[in-house]
């Protein structure tokens, strides 16, 4: 649809967590890149019949690795943006563990501009907490925030020093932005490549115990209480981590938490299925079934704010290395919507409204975006989903350069069918529309 035209999407089940609406009786009118009220709209030049489909506002994946600048053989902002559009995603927060690390306002602007130039997804940069993510010296959080950073993270590396974490949380308190930690006590996890447990022993691979993560999550939570700073814990994968988040919320600390699709869909038995193929190698590692169940329960109870993919694409050659040497990471942008539907909605663990809150209102609040939902005047950022579609994950069909996923071959239910950013379709029926440049505002 060109600017000036009026479009109406008819008949969809509109699931809008921003307005707490789940309705089959709402038509969505779009003009000049925005949602308009039917009263404002003249006769539509385009009518989209979306009966049988679900329509959700601005899906956000707030944890992705786009590898640019620096490691463009793994992913670029262009290929990552295509993967996002293909996956039904409208906005991403890009982790700063690139080469160089995004730890200056200039680099924050560079990532933002590159995302806008590609124009397929809203690329929201995250800045590093410490210079070079080395954990030694606080980066210039204020100037990065001024330049457009929506939060701060050394993801890939934990902030090992408690004093540094305290300083980061205290500093971030003066900004409307969260400190996002990859919690892992290195002295306990170093050398580990999988979860420390039965499957690690069977395969003779070095393990990482759950306490490596949860001890740091507890530390961070207590520091959030001490400083009043905003803390977001990335990719939680242990029971005691979840308990720490419960403690924080009981005490009204400014703490939020995230889980990934792979920790909700898989348990450590997947290691036996794939053997020594590092496609299962991810940090934090895939945990035992009891932990997976505890994570599902935590999500169901409302303790978890965000579902994010931790999209970590790697080159096939890197993932072809022996298990201990291969890099950690799963390519997740093109399966996250289906994973949410399969793990949470289809089994009745959550209502669609609650489940999509994990990719809309949840991350919107953590990043301070203030999107109003699908009401007149809002940007026309939305996704159409076929809730019945059953499909088999085939990484060869990914737009991402990273084909590394242990979900390969798995049957999922539910699929993004079309993505719209600022009134422009960026994907339709599985095809990414590269020409769909949207007006950035
Ligand atoms: O598995 C992971 N891969 N976990 C991380 O925290 C970093 C990521 C990456 O950058 O590859």
C-alpha cells in the first residue's frame, strides 16, 4: 500500500495486550502508516480479508544478536532484519556484543541508522554496560541513552564484579533505562558447555550447574533493591533464578525477567538426540525437564515479563567444530512466534492475550517504548498469524545466515503470515518484501 491509500483488515481475531482486547469484531483501518478510526477513514482502496487469522500489535524480540559491525559472515543487520520480518517481528533490541562492541554513542547511532536504511524492522540498539563489555570500566550510559540506546547489556558476558553491577544500576537509575544482565558466575561455569547433569555425564561433556546462574541472579536482585535501579535478567533458565525474581517482585524492586523459547520447548534429553552436534550448544544451556516445567509455571503465574529469542546466529563452519570448541547460540527469530503458540497457547498454559503480552507490552515496558497498541494515531505495526498452521522447522528456509537450531525437524503449530511495519508489509505469506521500506518516525 502506498502512502495516501486506505487499507482495512477485516475479520481477524484482534489480540491487543496494550488495550487488553481479544475481539473478533474489530476491523483495523490503516492510512498514512498509522491506525485510523473507521470514522476518519474514507472508502478503503485495499481490503484484506483476514478471517481465520489472528492480528497482534508490534511484536518485539528484545534479545537478538545481529553481529554487525564486525562479524558479517554470521549475520548482518540486513539479513537479521529479513529474518525478523519472516518471523513476524516488527521491532528488535540488538545486543551490543559485536566487533567492536557498541559502547559509544557513535556506534549506537550507527546501528540505528543501518537498521533504518534496511527498513524491514525497527532496530533498537542496546549499549554495553562496560567499555568493551570487559567488566572493568562503566561505559558512557548517559550519552548512549541520549543517542538512542534503549537499555544496556554486556550479554555474552556477565557483569562479574558486584561493585560494577552496583555502579551500573545506580547510574541507570538516573535514566529511564534498564540494565540487562547475562547472569553467570564464571568461577562456576568456566569450561562448561552443557547443563551439568545426567546427559552431560553420558556424553562426557563438561557441565555448568544451575547455581552458576541463580547465585548471580540473587546478587543482582539484592543490588536492584539496594540501588533502586532497573534490572532486567536475560534468558533465565533455573528454578532458583525464578525464585529470586519472585522475591524481587514481592519487595517491589524494579526487576523484570525474560525466558527463551528453547528453554520452554526443550529439555536436556535433546543432547542425546543430537549427540555431539553443537546445534544444541547454547548459553545458558538447555536444562532438565523439571526445570523446564518450573519455567513454564513461572511464565504462567505472571512472574516472567518477556519471551525473547536470544537469536544467536553462527556460521555453519563454526557450528561444525567439535562440541567443546563450537560457539554457543541458537538462531531463533524465525521460530519464536510458533514457539510461543506451541509452548504456551496451544497447551492452554496461557490465553493468547497473556502469551502475546510477553512479546508486546512486556518488552515495551522494559525498553520504555510507550507504544499505545492498535488505537487511532498509533503506527501501523502489526502481524497476522495463522493459528492453525502446522509446519516443520527447516533451517534451510531461514532468511537468517544462521541455520543453527535444535528445533530443526520439530513440528510447531502457528505461523506468522504477514508482517507490517509503519503501514508497509515487510513479509507476506512467508516472502520478505525487501522493497517495503517504511517511513521511520
Ligand atoms: O548462546 C549464546 N550466544 N548466549 C549468549 O549469551 C551469547 C550468544 C552469542 O552472542 O552468540
